[in-house]
């Protein structure tokens, strides 16, 4: 008999209040289970200019749901077991992100679990109606920091091309541009990443609202991605060009006004105007295909007790933090207070009292040991050792802002250099064109590498399967004018293998 009831009749049976309340309880439970990640995401939205657009994503999702209210009123919500697989995928993703110390993966996984909870608690027909709003919620994830370095480099190269067009002599060194008008750095804030990320979110929304054709949607998204990158390169070029003829003070004022208020607003208007010309979806067109949604609702042949569905979502999600806590506790070993930098044959410890201060950044390290050494020939090197008993959120060996360059310090990355096996070599630069070479060695357990990706993978393996949780970094650095690469290699020869040196330092010997 039930099979003959139409969706319209079934909707009159009700069920929405119970399912909405149930979903609210489950989402509240997920936010409680992963409160630190939810809090971290909210803090990033509120404090980071790169992700402040995330504050409007939830209202947009709410508006998209409200648009679909007439169709939702014809669909009866029914709990559905199949999307528990999506919840499980999110929980496993969170476990991987926690194990590897990658915040963006944890944040993505939390959003996935909430998406899965909505599908489980509301059913197939409602999922069909809300597929785009739930997918659009992925823009709540503050992701995109990895775009900053390549965008810095690309912006610098665009500047060089445009400076060549206007015949301004310029020299490019990494992200540093030298012209007769001064020395310029394409800093992280000048990479254009925040505008590209926000433009991507806007582009996806407009592509859904304005186009039916997938080809037109793809073409519009290409425009939305390319335009902010080119615009940022033009803006950076304009700043350097103004400095060339009006001075640095005028260039700073120009950059603040153009970057903050005018230029990118114009770019948005231009992109939207171009897109408007090719819209193929009428303004009064329904946001979704009503008949397709009702057909999807009819395809759900099984149901699931609502209370059991909510309990299942929370149980599946809870496995991840419980597993992580157990594995990490099993392999954690404290770093002794006696840990100290070694004496190195042929080198003498001295105070670091002159030159541009260099201090690598390793937030949350149990020990961060810094020292300067000088040999009889007068060459000087700086040694830094960061020790972690275990890596947790906020206490990761590698990650954005960690390593040889502190984003808040005077040094900036200039280029990668050839490196010995198991190490990473970089050239970094401070104001005044002071350059420094840094060799970095990382260890996780018994593994030594210079690759941040390998650190993440080994950390993930230890967090998932158990084993020693200790992680460390050993960095040897020297200003090029005080010995540079040659001094570093002589120092490392006297110090011995980096992994053994780390073991001795961590043991306090």
C-alpha cells in the first residue's frame, strides 16, 4: 500500500520537526566531539583576512536551502543508512589529518561528517534537493595556504614581464625584485591568495545560479580563477612602477588604496559582467528539478530508526579521536630537561650579538635550542635543534610558517638549493640583501629526511600504528658573507650524522 502513496501525500504525514531536531542534536554532538577543530575553524574565519569570506558561507548555505523550501515541503525525510559510509570516510580522514598534523584535512573531515549526518538523518530525497548547498559548505574549510608560495613566485614573474614592457630595469631573485627605485619583496600578503580563494567561492556560486550548460560553467570558472591572479600581478607591478617614479611612500599609499578598496572590486564587477552576458539560466528558473528530486525520494526503499541513525553517526565519528589518543599515548617519550647543544671539535660557541638575528620557527616544541659557533678561520654558523616528544595539533614539526623562515621575522625564502641526501637546502634573504644558506634535517622516530611530505607520512604511520612519537629538526645556517655553504659543510663534517647528533642532544649527552 505504501508504494502507491505519492510524494505529495507522503509529505502530509509529517516528520520534518523530528528529523530536523534529530539532525540538530547529531550536529551538536559532532561539534562537541571535535570542538577544537570547530573552534580553530571559527577562529581562522574571524582573525584571518584570507578566510574572512568564510563568515558569509553559512548564510549563503542557509539561503540556498531556503530557495529549495517549496520542493523540500513535498519530500518526507527518512533516515538512511547508506551515507554512514560518508561519515566513516570523514572520520577516517580526520584520523589521517590528526595523525599527520594537517589541520586542513581535519577541518575538511569535520565538514564531511556533518554532510554525512544530514544525509543519514534526512534521507535520499532531501539529499537530492540539498546536494549543492551541502557541497557548497566545503568552502567553510579554510584551505589554500599551500597556494601562497607558488602565487608569490607567479606574481613576481608577472611583475618582471610588465616591468620589461615599460622598460624599467629589474632583477629577480626568488620573490625579491630590485629596480632603480628600490628593493621589493612579493610578500605572503601580496601573493593574491586570499582574493583567489574568495573568488573561487564566488565563482562556484555564480556558476550554479547563472548557468545550465556545464561548458559555460567551466569557462566561467576558468575566468574566475585566472582573472584574480593576473589582476594581482598587475597590482604588484603598479606598486613597483609608482615607487620607481614617485618614491616608496607614494607606492605604499597606492598599494593600500588599490589593494584594499578599488582594484579587486573592479575585477569582480568585470568578471560578473562578462559572465552575465553568457548566462543561460533564467532568473526565475527553479533552483532544482522538482521531478528529479521526487524521483530520488522514491528510490529510497529502506528506512532507518531515527534514534538509531543518530547514535550510529556519533559512534562512527567517535572511533577516530579514541584511536588517535590511544596510539599517541603509547609511543610518547618525554624530552629530558638536560637536552643541550653539543660541543663540536674545531668550533667554539660564541654569543650571537651581531648581524640580522636568525631564529627558525617551531611552535609548541618541547625544546628549541639555538647556538652560534665560530672556527679558527672566522667562519660562523648557527645551529638550531627543535625537539618534540610527540606531535599534536599546534605542535607539528612541519607546516605552514614552520622551519627556517618565520613569517613574522626579518628573513624570507629566496630559493631552494641542491641538498645532500636526507636534507633540505634553502637560500633566505633579509632586508639589505643579506643572504643566508640553511640546511635542514628532520627525524621522526628513526627516519631522517629533508622532505616535509615524508615527515608527514612518517608521522601519520607512527600515529596510526604506534611507535616512537619523537620528532626533531636540526638546522645549520650561515650568512653567505660569514662562510655560507662551505662553513656549513665543514661544521656538519665535524658534528657527524645529523640523526645521531639529534639522538645525543635529545638524550642530554
